[in-house]
């Protein structure tokens, strides 16, 4: 097919040239502007990437330190759990830990034993008897206490040099060992030269210690921990090897534009340098540090300073990018210039081609109809100015319920689809303007959304498109109803979540589960820790957490990230901006995300500082009251015993000189003094429940009951009581106080008229049952109150026995109660332990 070449006038050619030149000038100006803003964006991006990389490296180093502390903790726990740990046991434990794969870069994993001066020769002989005939403790010298490295894995190469070394003899190591011992925590040394070092590849070193205490000894105070210490589980680190293990190939070393140096404590002089990523000397370059960032790491009060510097070579790369953008802009402007000339010159030819395409389009109408029948779009075809309907597809009928006979023209479609006249007029006006323009220009109408009423009355959101082919007009309707419903539901859900998030009375934060970075926080969360929401952006939760609470939180996060728990709750302390500690109750719940490498969790916190303060104040008050009761009861014993003694002596020596009233008064004085003394002793027993904690032990309750009955045998014979012992469990409890509880219960059953007493267990509940005087219903709870006793008989007592029993059972997390059907119907005292 051939087309005649269009004939253009010089006037049209001149207009085309002017337009093309304008496009060229505009393109050059825009290229310059774009290059300028590209440079600004590149500079900002470079700074942002530098900060992100530095913080990521800090997070990796911090996480590794805590992971290595956890490893040493597990080694210490291994010693605490076992009676003895042999060299073979230690090697097996090391192999099972798979440190080379899990924590690469560690020089060793060992144990150093404390050796008193008096045991030194014996210790050396013992190790030599294991086959190490040259073993000795070094450096030599006279010291009161020695330490000796006896286990160190892998036991080869450099580590053989450390076998027997006394780390306690060196000041820097000793300071860290004592800190670990006194505080029961993982402690890092300052910069040291490891005994493993040789003349080859000399590196700075540091060591981490975790104390091992003697099994069974208390470690609650510094003095107790110093008495219980037997040695340290430790790891030596060659800093270059350690950082290679943490960072992998990141520092590939001299070609990386970011340089990392790690210093001991706050100093950044060469003497404090622990690590420098530019350790290679083979490549010499003129590097000018353009940016620097200092980030501290605090590990259990030991500080490392991370100094990151970035050279300006990357800036030259960015400048090249700006130049490329500028050149590309110029080239594109020239291309647009020539392209616009070509487009303007081919416009007439395009008009001829359009006529040919129209003819081809008519010929393909039938093919289009066939496709329309299977189209998911609702199609209505009309013809002529009157827009009479000539075709509707099956989708149209199914969607709206109308056939072509029911809507034979567009005019009859409108009132059915849009029965509301106001809405119909609004839509009609907009539609007519669009369709008229489309018919006139022979183009497709811009999509238009309307709400169509179907034949069954349902409302449907439809997006309409419109094209004309000659006299034929085609309307295409896409059903958006379900999508609109989803959008509405999503908006409603988002609104509810935002309202809950920002207006919640609890502090809520969205946190990265691996890095600990706070992604987003609500105002209440920021208020609790005294910061603004903006200040919390990109803050790590560990930096605002009390140091003592970081490790328990990390342990819980490890369980969460490994999928072992679905969430957790704990109480811990945040560090307020003003330096105060804020107690919070924290609930952690994971959030499902598609990117498993970036897990998130929701952190919900409640400020419980006031509650904690109230609890501490209440505890102090209770302790003061208990102390006062104890002191008062203790001091009352002497005068009460004296009163009872004097009254007894008067009755014995001078009883015949008193008249009946005098004797009665002395008898009452003797009786009341004795009863008051019993009451004081009972108060002392109750006060000791909280002040003197006794160890638990396993024992057979039946044997305890038999012992009590043997002690009470005379009383049992005197009152002619029959006592039956049924099956009873073994208990793990305070044996002495449980014995006192059952002694009180059996004595009460005898004193209050019981002639047949049964002691047994039913449905995990232990009972003492008697057939005595019983208890009125209104007094079943009162009998456990201090000073309460039944007045139904003349049995002696001060009303403190059952009070003591209840406190003891409560201390064992158990429950005690009484059951009785009334007076003269017996009593059952029941006790339920969490067996």
C-alpha cells in the first residue's frame, strides 16, 4: 500500500521548526534543573546510607556481645547443674555449641579455676597426672590466690599457650574477673595482649568473663558471691578475628569507603585502639575523611567507642552520576528536537493512515462482537444520534437484569439505571458532555464512575468507558462494587486502628523484632518515657531500657523470634528522658508480615511506677509491723513468766494465809499470765512465718501424723479418742511448720469434743474430720481470724492456732477451710495443696 507524500507549505514548516526549538530549549533547562536536584538527592542519600550502615554495624556488634554473654552463661549453668565437669565433658559441650558456625570469630571457650595458695602444688600435680607432664601455673610468683586455665577449646594451636595461665595475676583481667564475680554478670576487660599472640599477625585482645559459683551456696550478696566463687567461664577474643566473624566480608578492607575503628572506653587515641578495618598496609591511598560518626556501645557498664569515617571518593562517583544525568538530559533534548520535527512533518500522513484504520476497524466489528460475548465487561452498543440499542452482551444482562427489549435505547436506560432524578440529572449532564466530545472527536471517553440501580433494586458501582466507531457507540461497564466494599471496609478498619493506636490509654509501639528499632509509637508511649514521638524514630528499645532488664527482655525476644512463644508479658524499667526509671508492665505480640526477614511486633506498655512504689512502701510497712510484733512479743515474755511464777509461788507458800477471794484472784492471775504467755508465743510463731524462711524438703505426711499421735498419746488416752489414718500423700514443703499445722488441727479436734477422728485425703484434698461440737454456720470463716475461738466449751486456747495454720498454708500457695453442718454435728478441716 502506498501513500502520497504530503505537500507542506513553508509557513507550516517554520511553525514546526519554532516548536521544535522551544522543545529543545525547554529540555536543556529541565536537564540542568534535574541534574541540580539529583546532586542534592545523591548527597542526602549518601549521608542517610552512611548513618544506616553505621547503626546496623553497631547493632550487630551489640547483639554479638550479648549472644557471647549468653553462651558463657550457658557454660556457667552447665557447671552449676553438674556435680563435676571433666575435660571430656567440656569438649563435648563445646562441640555441641557449634561456635564456629553460630558465633564465628571467637578465639576460645574455656574455664579458669580459682586455686588457693595452699592448694597450688596439689593442683599442678593433679593436672600433670592427667597426662600434661609439663603443666604449671604461670607467671610464677608468690600470691595468696591463683587462677588456672584448665579447660580451653579448641585445645590446639595458639590456645595451647594459655594452658595454666593465671589471669588473676594481671590487673586488667583481674578487674573484669572481680566485677563479674561481685555482680554475677558478664564482664569485659579493657584492651590486653592475649597470651595466645605470637609474632605473626599480632592483634589487640579482650576477654569476657562469667562467674561460676559453688553449687548449693547462696549468692544473694556480694559477700556471699565472693565466698561461693570457684572460677570463671570465659572467652578470649582477638579483635580482628572477632570483627571478621561479626561483619563477615563487609570490611573488604581497603576498598570500603567506610572505615571502622573501635576504641576501649571513651578515648580515641592509638593506645586505646582495639580494631581498625584498614588493617591492610599493602594499598596506600590519599584518603581524606569527609564524614565521621561516633557511636558508643555500653555492655554491662563497659564502654566501647565506635568511630566511623567515610572518605570523599564516593562523592566523586556521585559527581560522575550527576554529569551523566546532565549529558543524558542534553542528548534526550536533542532527540526530542529531531523527533518533534519528524512528528510534525508526519501529521498529515497520520491522518491518511487514520482513515485506513477506520475502514479496517469496521471490517473487524464482527470479531469484536464475538469477543464481547465472553468479556467480563458489561457492553451496550447503540447507533445513530438517537442512540438506539442494537446489542447488549450476556454480562450486561446478568449484571443489571435488563435485556435489550427492556432498554431499547439509551434514553430508556437512564431512568431505570438512575431512578433518583437529581442524581440522574447530575450524571446525565456529565455523561452527555463526555459522549458528545467523544463522538465528535472519534475518541474513547474518559472512565466515569456511577452508581447504577439494577432491576432487582440492588446498587452497583460501575466504571463506564465509551467509544464510537462511525455511527456506532459502545459503552463498557466494569463492576467495582466488591472493590468499593473492600475499600470502605479497609478505610473503616484503618480508622478504627488509628483511633485505637493514637487515643489508646496504653503506650503502643511498632518495633522491629531483630534490630529492636522503634518504627512507630503513639503519644502515650512517648509520654511514658518522657520523649516526643519524633524523638523515638529509629531509636533502639535497648537504649531506653534499664541495663538490668535488657538481658531478660532479649531472652524473651529470642523465644518469640524462634517461634517458641506466641507473645510474652513482663515488668521492666524504662529510662525516662530526665534520667528517672519508669516501671512498666509490657505485653509483646507478634505481627504477621510477608517479609519474614523483617519481623515486627507490637509493644503495649502501662506505667506501673506508682503501683511499684506503693508495693515497696507496703512491703516496708509490713516488715516494720512484723518487726514491731516480734520485738513486742519477745519483750513481753520475761514479765509474763515472772508474773506466773510469783503467782504460783504465792499460792504454794502462802496459800493458807489468803481467804477464798484472795486465792481466787491469785488463781486468775496465774491462769491469765499463763494464757497471755501462750498468746505471746503464738504471736512470735506467726511473726516468724514472714521473717524466717525455712527450706522445703520431701517427706511422707503419714509418718509426720504418726509422730504427732505418739507425742499426744497421753492426751488421746485421757480423752478416750479413736483416731484413724487413711492414705496420705508425700509433700514437698516446710516440714517443721506443716507438722505444727496438723498438730494444732488434731489438738483442736480432741479439745472440742471429738471422739472419732479421721485423717485422710480425697480428690487431692487432705482432711481432718471429727464428730465433736461442730461450728455454727456463721463462724466458719471467723475461726481463722486472730484471737477468735469457739465459746461452746471450756477448752483452753488463745485463738491463734488456726490463724497460724492459715498463714502457713497460704505461704505454700494452698487453701484451708472448715465445713460443718452445725452444733454437735462435727467439723471437717480441709487443706488443698498444689501437689
